[in-house]
């Protein structure tokens, strides 16, 4: 145990902080217990105040915190160019951000918690959502993609999985499972649809939603991300939804250039990308979020760190 703790403290120091209280046990398989859900296990050893938060703030919109940061992408931009030359033509900062978040979850698992039925759960998987346009035009339809990852995935694994999902779902004349469900629900008359959604919300509250629906739902995932940069604008603070259990919404904008003075008074130029996040404060405290976002930033700015699997994957508390 002492050896693991020492390694973990070293990793925390490399990420820019020290003495972060985090789980030290590697991930392990658990049997499902009463009160667990298909998509997560209930956390039973939380501090009483933390357990009370979903009752004090019963809606996700009650518990939104916003976060903004700017990432220096000099190394990241060069890394993306190198990856494209290596045969990954679509490789861009989107994949770096997603891979960095997946890796951060492997080291800071509490950011992958969620609140459902006013209880706090540790999610059983890592999943990332994104809404994409089938083509870049005003009238082109949108669709939702949901990609599942392993905590041991490298940046190349993330690229292959996410790029495959984008290619498969960007075709104009094909519909994915989410599109088919959305079409079916849209055929229900308005008043009946309202009651249908209330019933689905009721099932979700108690963890009774079918796994088939959970797997395609755009409201149940570890994180949702949107690229404002592809639209040519700055990032926005995008709300998170009361329906479902999404705890984090990330938005990043266009690349920008900034001129600053170095320590010798010389003008230097750096590239930056701005990122904004809206988070559910009920899943972990500000100290933990700060630790996670500092680590996330380090991974985005140094993507070569993501080329190998993590030395150890940490799981959440009981």
C-alpha cells in the first residue's frame, strides 16, 4: 500500500498538485448489489453532507458550476500534424481533448460519477457523447453519437473508436439507432408524448430503464463535448440536462494566437484554444474538480503522455 501511495503522489506532483486524497486501489470487478443501476453502482461510503446534496439540489440545473481555461497548444498542434502525416488524416484537437478526458477519468474517477434518483453513483463505463451534423450546411440534419472507451485506452485507441463512429454516422441517407428511436417518439401525439417522457423519467429515477435505451441515450454518458471551433466561434457555457445523468458538458472554440513577453523581454507567439465546461457540483467537491481539470490540462498540452496506457487505473470509493 505504501508503494502505491508513493507512486500516486508522484503522479499528482507531475500533474501540478500535491497531497490529493484519491482512491489508491486498482480497478476491480464488482458484483451488482441491491440499489445499483445497470449503468452504475451506488456509492455507500460518501460523507453524509455529500449524500444530502441531491436532496438540497434535486435538479441538475440547480447544481451547475462553470469553468473556463485556455490551453497552450503549441505542442498539441505539432503533435496533430505529425499524426496526420502518419496516416490519420482527420486527427485534430478533438481527439486529444477526448483522450485527455478519458485518461483523467482513469486517474480521477469521481468525475465519472452521476446523480440519478437523488443518489450518487460511480459509472460502470466511460462514454463520450457528441452531436454532429451530417454535412456542414444550415439544413443538414443532426445526429448523436455515443462512444464507449476503456480507462486503459491510448490516444490512438480513442482516435480509432471515435473516428469510426463519426464516419459511420455522418452518412446523409443512413439512420442510427438514436435516429430511429427519435423518429418513433416524434410520431406520438403531443399530450401522450409528454406523459411518455414522464414515464421514462420515472423509470430512470429508479434505475429501471432498459439497457438498450441507456446505451443509445444522448442524456446518459460520462461527458458530452461540442466543437464551437468547427463553427468558427468562441466556446459557450452549454447547460447540462435535468433529464438523464450527464454530469459534464465541454465546449471548445477556435484556435487563436497570442503574443506575450518572455522573461528576457522578447516577444513570443503561442497558440491557444479556449475551453468552457459546465459541471454538476453534486458528484465531487471543488478541490477534486480542480485536481482533475489541472491533470486534464496537462494531458491536452502534452498529448504524447497519452500514447501509452496508464500505469495504474484507480477506481472510485465503495
